[in-house]
């Protein structure tokens, strides 16, 4: 990082010095980000540029960057080969490669991946993995398999554990990249002919389960992971995968109760509302539009996704990762309970700052929540409309006004959901199994993208 900064600084100095009338340069463009052109005139700090789209732009000299006219049209596979390592140079290089479906580019030993937004199966098949196996870094075209291969080889040759950090903004392709890294590591360290499911299969197969509960549609990504994930793959002394652990961080709890257009709540809620009729009847679920936690937004369906089919696929994935039928039923009972909980409304009680369950409809949802959570309905009601404070001297019970009761209802929903998620992760980890004797591991950290919100909740 330090090296990168000093290079940029060196470039900047070179930039201002190099720009003369007739120079080929990059200037900012409101639509294209950067556009190239030729310097017509320089007045002190002001540079007049004739751009390739036929306009004349005046920009400050500090915002004008030299263009390498000798750069290969198809770009270079390692950004350190660029003559100018400034923003337009880097973006132009990535764009030129992207045009040719080259989604990967190195910057030294960092890999930059650009989301192709289309399946490129030939990039990830077994033949490709075979090519990268043992190849020196940089010898072949940049690829996510090359990064995984270096991590694996270093671990084998030097006995060093390694971690690969996958970062980028939401929708950039971190989760897909993580899956490819795992697939390669499974290919290198997998065991063949082992009876039953292997560790690596289980790790890969745990994805659909985690995604059903931890992913949601956002503005930028229909399947956005709303949690950070660190997958630790343990290896034995022969370099074979011997265990794995998934650690999750920072599940976005607020989404359970607050969703804004055009986003959705977590997938599992919609999947359950699309379950076979007998299951919906069992949980007293209907159209997602009838639930407060889902109807704050107008988005209920995802293009090209059938929630009914996804529900069945999630149940199958749960079978695969070793979640029993009984446990699956309990999981979905909790999901249904949260939907009913969100529909409990409160009205002002007789006493000041107190509340009561609003009407018969709310009472029905309260009873359903209690039934599904297998708790006493009266205790649940008290927990929602009262606050209990424990002091060294006494236990004080205070009533809550309707607004505070809503806050306490939502807090309960968020807590139940995040505990359910943690429980699922534990369950998956127990079923995959850890290797206490493992000497080395490769970790892959996929931490969700930053976003800029109007309001930060
Ligand atoms: N290498 C790839 N090949 C094909 N499609 C891809 C690839 N990378 C990303 N995509 C597409 O882009 C979508 C978004 O990618 P992904 O979910 O991995 O983003 P993300 O960075 O993990 O986002 P978030 O932080 O919101 O979870 C994927 O659902 C997939 O359709």
C-alpha cells in the first residue's frame, strides 16, 4: 500500500511536468469518468483540451493526466507494467481488458476482478484448474485460481497458513470470487473416493443455506450477502482438507424490521411464504403483502427466481449439510414467528404511558407467535408491553407506551433472527467438523461491500 502511494505521488509530479501543448491527456468527463484528448493551450493552471468526442474542455492542470499513447490497445495484464499508474490509466486498462472479456488483472500480487455479469463457464472448469495447478504466479493470464494456487503452494512448501482477503463494493462479485477460491482449494486438497460427503463438498453446499438466511435483494445486488464471512479451511500434513469452519460477522439486523423500496427482506421470509400449501397453513402464512416486515417495500419477487422452487432447494441444501427434518421444521417455525410478531400492533392503555394489544387481529398474531415459539402468550405480551429493570434493591416493572412497545417488538424480532442465524452457522460447523490437529489453514475473508445510505440506521 505504501509503495502504491509513493508511486502515485511520483506520477503526479511527473504529470504536471509532462503536460505541454500537443500532449495526449485524460480529463474528467461527467458521463465517461475520463476522456482522452489533446492539449490545445495552457494558461497558467488552466489546460484547454480537445477531447476525442469533439469537445473542448478546460480543466485545472492538477486534474489533467498524461496518456500513454504507446499502451497496447488490449491493455496490460499487470497494472505495474503501466507507464502511468493514475486513476484514468488504471480504469482505461481495466476497461480495455473487460471489452475482451478479460475480467482479471493483476496489480503486482493483488488480483483485481471485474464482475462480468454473465456466466463464463470456460473460465472455471476443471481444465482451467489443471492449468493453474503449480504454475508460477504471473506465468498465465491473471486468474482467481492463481491466487488460490499461491496460497496453497506456500502452505505446502513453507508450512505457512495464509489468508485471502476479498473486498470490494456491494455487487462487485466477492461472494462469487470466494466460491471460486473454495472450489480451487477443494480441487487441490480434496480427497477422492471418500465415502459420504467430503468436507469441501459440505462447505460449498452450506452456501445456499447461508444465503437463504443471510442474503437479500438490495438496490445493487439481487443476492447481496448482508453478513461478513471468514471461511477457514484446515489441512492435514499431506495438504488434504481435514476440516473447515465458517465464521460470520455483522449480520445486518435492521433489515428484519425495516426494508425500503426497491429492496427485500432476507430471502427466507419469501421462500416460506411460497412453501407448499400444507406448510403455509401450518404456520398460518399467506401472501407476503400481509406482513408488516415485508410490505414496507413494493418488491416481493425477484426476476428469474421462483421462491417456491428456492424453498424446496433450501430444504434439500439443509438435508445435505446435516440439518434434520425436525430441526428444519423448528427453523421455519421461528421464521414464521418473526413474521407474525411484526404484525402485532399496540394501542394506548388506560394508564398513562401504557399500551395494550390493539385488536383481535393483533391478538391472533400474538397467539400465533407464542404458539410457534412454544412460549406462553401472556408472558410474550408482558415482555412486549412492559420493561423490567433489575436494580440491586428491587425489580422494577414499567409499562411502555405504544411506540416503545413497537421498538421492543422489533428488538425482539432482530434478536431472534440473529440468534437463529448464529445457530445455523454453528449447526453447519458441527456437521462439517473441525480438525483439532490441523497445522495449517487457508482463510478466505469475504466481507460485505460498503454502501452509502441516506440514513444510517
Ligand atoms: N465471476 C463471475 N462470473 C459470473 N457472474 C458473476 C461473477 N462475479 C459476480 N457475478 C454476478 O454478480 C452478482 C453479484 O455478485 P456477488 O453476490 O458475488 O457480489 P458481492 O460483492 O458478494 O456483493 P454483496 O457485498 O452485495 O454481497 C452474482 O449474483 C453474479 O450474478
